C-alpha cells in the first residue's frame, strides 16, 4: 500500500513537471499519414519510428532535399534523377548512372508505400534495416551521388534557405546527416499509392472488365498463375509479401542478393518480391531490369523458369519451365496487373519537384 | 486542471487495485507457450530449413524450406471447469523465432489443466480478411477455394537426391465443387494433464512426420502440387492432422 502511494506521488510529480515546461516552446506541426481506406480496412498500422514522427515541416524539407542535387558530390544529381515521379519513383533506365557516369548493377526501385514494409528490410537484397538507414547510402555511394557527409552538411549550412527549414522541421537541432535522412524519410513515407482501379473495385466504387476479372482469377489460382503466395492478394493490398525469394531467373547468380547480406548460402539468389503496384510506370523489371515488358515477365513465369538450388518451391512447375498459361490467360493476367496502376499517385502535386 | 483530474483517476485505480492484496487466493502464475517442431526423433528449427534431408514413410527424401501453421482458440481448462483463453489465434512461422514463443500476459491459478485448441480456424472464425496481422503476411486462402485463411504451408523439395521437385503442402478449406466448400479444421482436446506452476512453459509440439503417414501414407510422387484446389488432398491432410500435435509442460 505504502509503495503504491509513493508511485502515486511520483506520478503526480511527473505530471506537474511536464506541464510546467509546456509553455510556448516551438514544436513542428504533427502530420498524419493519409492512409488509404483499403489499407486501414485490411492491414496493420504503418511503421513510423518513434524518433522520427511525421511533421508538416519535416515532409516539406524532405521533399525539397529529395529533388535537390545539392546532396551530390558535384551538385548534378538528386535522388529524383533515379527515382522519377512519372516512373512511380523508379528509373526507366535498366541501370542508373551515378554522377561520374558509372552505371550501377541493379535497377532502381519504385518508392511507394514504404511505411508498409513491415519487415523493414530495404533494397533488393534487404541490406538496409530501416528507411532512414537506406537514405544514408546513396549520398556517399561512389556509383551514385559520390559525396561525403561533411561536404553535404557544409553545403546545406551555407545555403540561403536550408538552415531555416531545418530549424523549423527539427526544432533548432544543428544540421547533420541524421536529420537529412530523417527529413527525406518523412517525405518518402507520404508517397502512398492506394487508389488504383482495382482498389476502387475492392471498395465497390468501380467495375472491372471481364478480362481483368479473369486476370485476378489466374493470379489467385494455385493451378494457374499462383502469384498470390508472394505478391499479395485482395486482402493484402500491398501486392507484396515484403520478403525475399528466388523466383527462378538464373541457374548461376551474378548477384547473390540476400545471400550477400546474410552470408547464408541458402539465401543466394533471393531478392525482394516487389509490389505489383504501378507496373505501368516501372519498366524495366526485376532486380537487374532484365525484362523490358510485362509480357516478358509473364512468359518467364509461364515458360522461362530455371532451376537452381535455392529456387522457391512455390515455383512449382520448374520442370516444365513454368505454369504454362494459355495466351488468353496471359493477356488477362497482364490486364489485371495493369489495373493496379494508379495515375493519381504519379501525378499527385504534393509529390512533384518543389524547387 | 485536466491533468489533475487524470491524476485523481490514477490514484483511484491504484488504490482500488491495492485493496485485494492480502486475500488468500491460490498463487497466480503466468502462462507461456512454446511451439516446437520435430521430424520423429529429429528437432526441426530454422537452421534445418532447406538443408536437412528428412525421410518420410514412403522413403522419399525431402527438405523443408518453409513451415507456417495456424492454431486458434487455445484454452486451458481445470477440473473445476474454469477455462482460460490463452490466445484467440497464433501463427507459427519456423523462420521467425519470435513466433515460436507466446507470452500470453495471462495469469492463472497454479494447478492441473488440459489443453484444447483448433488447428486452423473454425467456420465462425475463418472469415475473409478479418485479421489484419494475418493479411499483412499474406496468410489468406483464395476466395474461390472458400476463402478465410491457410491453416498450414509446408513447402520444400522431394526426391532430393535424385531429381528434386517441389511440393507445396498447403491446407485450408476444402472445395468440393465450384461454390461448394467443406470445413477442414481440426479440434484438439489433448487428454494429458498439464501441471502448471511458477515459470512453467507449455510446449506444443508438431511431429511433421505424422503429416506423411497417419492414417494416410502420403506419396509425394502423387500429391505434390497444386494441392489447394484438390479436394481429396485437402481431406487427407485434415485426417493426418489429427495426430501431429501433442503438448507437455517444461
């Protein structure tokens, strides 16, 4: 009893001390994520780290930084050069070029619904454990923006607008790499796509063509496409399982993918199963951008599978090269996949270059 | 002012809680669950995935690369007939060690209990898209096969030393014919007494070998993939499920 009373007193003390420091300290304006209805209906809450809450000022700063070449070594390249709004924030080139004209070895990834990456493993191989961590990397990567953080921080500090914007977003803390990644991460978390024709169909606001309807049937049938085990379903409207698989692209791996990160040979040749949203804008496809068209992708699953030791057993028809879809089913599957594209996402005025 | 009233409410709660401290009720203990997997005498953990070769009843050599299963309505009942719901549902994923333990946040009186649970979901619980955490890990069962959720996913390769070929041992609602479905869950009322005391953990164990032999001997050359739309395979799995689980206290 006595102990409990003490707790009580302690509590009161806490309350009182909190309220006394509340007075007119500047705080950035909290901003809720705009969660699509279809996500709030079926999915768990998005991942927002407690040490980087969304704010109006933080998102605006992150957006400015994302489109500004100031972060690159020679002031010529912004994140948005390899993550273009019109391509659902991916790159139409198979391999993006860094500031020194050197090509990378992976296809750029679309940036969408990143707060719903529940496993928080970013990049094709899962090498970045959080979104903020991911953003540290391109700035200093020699085949990307090839800068140093001290130099990037100095450019921002000497700029006419950034010091004030950082002050407003982070309540006076000095500009450093951590705050840069936090601001950009806040902006990236607002890049939400959940208003495709298929989403509206699920909400009962839209009808689909018979072709698209047969396409979802091919996608969901274990004896036809069997895509849903890795790429989501109408109740997992992310259209990814956020995990890593070997989907039968190669017999030998030029890029070990997840295996390079974990060091476990059982992970060799595994890559993130990407979301199938916005495929209309994200060609070329796969981690190395090897397929230019969705027809090539579908032909891969239908006839082009190759066996390797780590192939996912869900690639069940590998002995026959794939699931052997009819031409009609292929066309319908493609029509369904395209119904997951969301023109409102790529044209959202809040996501365009503010500079 | 608002803060003061919150404070008052707090104190109230704290005092109210304090008042029944000295009663002589039986000791309440926490209940923890563990899910473990074996293949007869071999322990199966994530380290064995895609590497250890197991031999089933038909002498077929196989590896397992993915094992996930759902149990629901986990209830402990004592001789007074008091029952305690340990968890409404739980998905075990062998590759995710967090799912192998379940701390229920529940305390129950020390003593003897029996355990019951449902393998999968019963008809009432097995609703399309009803569980956000299960949707997020794509645990759904296609609507044209009756919808709701998977009960089991065991994927791997068989004939591993000759011509490896995949199997997808997936279980859920059985489709009799188009639009006609049959429930496929199994209710377990395990007969043995579980004596629960301080720091004890209830170990729920799956013997994977039983999926391949009891009562139906499973021939992977016949039933490998696709099994989800295969009514016969779905019912054979349900029959074999009946002997895969046991429970003990550690």
